[in-house]
C-alpha cells in the first residue's frame, strides 16, 4: 500500500523552535515524531511511503538516511530499530513549494500515487493503536467491499470542535458513519456534530480530482476536509471509530503532555519519573 505523509506545515504554533527545524522532528522521548508515523505506516502494510516536505525540512530526509559518521553507534538498539525500519520500506520525498494547505500537499503526490487507494497519516500525530490505525481503516474498507474512502474520527469536546474537521451522517453500523456533512474547523455552535477527523485517512484516487475542484477555504488554504465534501457527492466516504489512542503534538502543551505520558510508561525509568513528578506537583 502507498502511504502519503504530509509534513510540509510551517509549525507556526511552535516557533521559535520550528524556525529552522521541522516540527515533525520534535522528539517524543528519544524518537522524532515522524519516526512514530513511519513506524505506523509500515506496521499497517505501507511499503511505499511519500513524505511531503517543504523548505527547512531536510532533516526529515537525513533522519532516514545512512550516516557513516555515526557508524560507531550503529549497534545501539534505537539505531538498529531505525535502520531496520528504513530497510523495510521505500521512502520518497516530494516538496510542496508553497504551503497552501493539506489537500494541496496531497495533490503533490498524485503522479506517484496514481490510480490506487492510498493511506494518509499526518506527520505530526502519533497513533498508538493495536492493530495500527491505518490497518484498522484498511480492514473497514475491505469489509465495505473495497470501495470509497474511510477516515478515522473520534468524539471531541464541544469547546474543541474549532480545532478539527467535523463530520456527520447516518450511522450504518456501530462506529461506522456514511459521511454527508463535513466542515473544517467550524465555529463553536456551528458544528454539525462532535465527530472530529483525527488525521488518518484511506483515500480513493478520486480525491485528486476533488482537490483540484476545491477552492481555498479555512485560513485561505485548500483543505482536505473540503475536498472530501466534494468527493462525498460522487462516491462513498465513511467515517470510522477506532480503538487506541491518538497523540497530536501540534502545540507545546500537547507535545509536553505526550512526552510525560510516554515517560511514565518508559520501562527503564518510568517508575522513577513518576515519583519525581509526584514530588513536583506536591
Ligand atoms: C488537520 C485537518 C483537520 C483534522 C486535524 C487533525 O488540521 O485539516 O480536518 O481534524 O488535522 O489533527 P490541522 O491540525 O493540521 O490544523
């Protein structure tokens, strides 16, 4: 399966940390976020990955490349895991010259993805799911007759709807909706429901034509949510609940909370860290 990982966003909520470093390279414990995303794509059956980058994003390519200067450290478990990950997939990089939105970033991969149904995982979101989240979407899609598109959703609190694409439609079976309405980042009180798009998608190739026909929307950018609305008038778009947890590291509070959660679970120092943290909060 081909998987597209958009990672071209400016990371403006993280400035100045992201002035010359991609936000997708921010570490959660000892791994950059992009590595978790690539791990999920590969664990879901992705064998051909395209990361959409932009200016100041070269570190993303370097992370998955060989570095002979570090050969003395090649035996470290973390380095071996990264090497084996890079070996198990083919990685492509394409640059979005102008950061004109998520849908525009995906459109940059059209010639590579071609006419196949493909996965999309956002480069700044970690999903800890078993089975992996994209695999859960693929399984849903097969159960639906291998037609249409499937996007992951989860309920979001009323005061958070403006941070998400929100969808609505009839529930076809428990945890599976046929999408009829999609709104990108609605104002509070104007959301069609509480199902938020979490950033994992299995998309039919029809999305490319839909993107080309989608005008700029929220923030003056071409939004994937708007393109999915165009697509939903032509072919089925399903929203699926999933089992597992999602960690968005898009701003410093979310990133820090994610690090604390992962640190508490760390087999080496999690219990020590818990004691220290309890001491901090009294
Ligand atoms: C993007 C999508 C939005 C989705 C969100 C999930 O927004 O446009 O529909 O709900 O990811 O994180 P962003 O967070 O990049 O602004």
